C-alpha cells in the first residue's frame, strides 16, 4: 500500500491531466502512444515502484499521458511480463496505479498466435473471454479489501458494453473484426503443436504471454476492460513453419494503420 501511494503521488506531481481511460500496448503495438497529443512521457526506470525496464523488443518502456481524439488517456508503451522474471505483483502494479489515478476503463492489446482456423496473420480479434492456462494468479496472497473483494467475479471480465462499442467502431470503419477467446501461457517458449491442439479442444482461439494478469487485477479493482489481439502469426503446427518474435513485429507493422484508426475510434466512442 505504501509503495502504491508513493508511486501515485509521484505521477500526480508530474502530470496535470486527469485521464479516465488506460491503455496497455503490447508487442509492436506501442506506436499508438506516438499518436497521443500534448504528451507527458515518463520512463519506467524513473517511476518509483515500477520494474526498471521492459526487456522485450517492441516495448518502449514508458508511460505516455495526453489526449487522443480529445480524450485524456494514460498509456503503457510496453508492458511487463511474467516470463521476464517479474512477479505478478510487479506485472500488474501499473494497473493498481492507474486505478489510483482515476482510470475507469482499460483497453488492453497484445500480439497473439492464432489457433482458430478462420484467423489469419494481420487480423484484429476482439477478446470475448480468456483461459488462464498457467496455474498462476496475481490475486494469490493476502487480499487488501480497499483494492477489491477476496473472490472477484470474472464472468464479465471483458465488459459486454465495451465489446458492443468496439464492434460498432469496427463497423463504422468497415473493418472486419474477428472475435475469440484468448489463452494465457507463461512463455517464453512458444507452444508445441500438441499443446496448441489441446488448447483448441478446450476453446482457445488465440494464444499469448500477457494480458490475463492485468485483466484479473483490473476486474478486482472495478475497472471495465476491453481487449484487442493482433494476430501476428499462426500458432505452432497450424502452418507447419517455425515461429519467431521477428514475425510478430513484422505483422504488427503491417497492420499499423488499421490498428491505430480502430483503437482511436474506440477511445472516442467509449470516452
């Protein structure tokens, strides 16, 4: 609690804005933060309580606060991952800070591998639900009642009204927005073809190494969430080709404009 108050106070002294929408930008998707007008940029290593850096290519490692479409936002240009060696308290700490800063809605994005056969690299997928396939949970341990209830309901982890708004935003743009269930695995190794087949059997449509812990904590904190996956590659065994992070970055660069315009429209509509 002390660290949370210290971090929040530090950021409040740095910014004069009062953002209500938070953004967590995944691998290769941080370019959205470059669209923020009148930005205040704060490197993670300058923020007390934040892990010093995100060590993954495609993650700039800074908070950017400003406005998009006239709406005040705070964006994580790069996130922290469990596979980097950070505990889940550290991975999700920025979400707690966003709550203390007044964030009411959170847009989470990620690059994900496609499992469902009708997905293709470059598709944008609205996350309708998730499967936590790790056995890990950021709420394990003592519950702080000021943060949320001991046993939070996850039946609408991805807010249905925000999903409706996202689909309407896509329709305005004539964007084909796919929908599906996101699976969280810890990484950093990619899955085997056999693992992908098993995840398809239990209802997984796309898979990645992030997002779920942040969404769990956001729900615990009473923040409404909407999630967007950029399908950066097909998961292991689907196309019988090796996987690499370079492919992730290349694909997110190709969908840059459609991703930017869609999320900007979404921010405008939910703001």
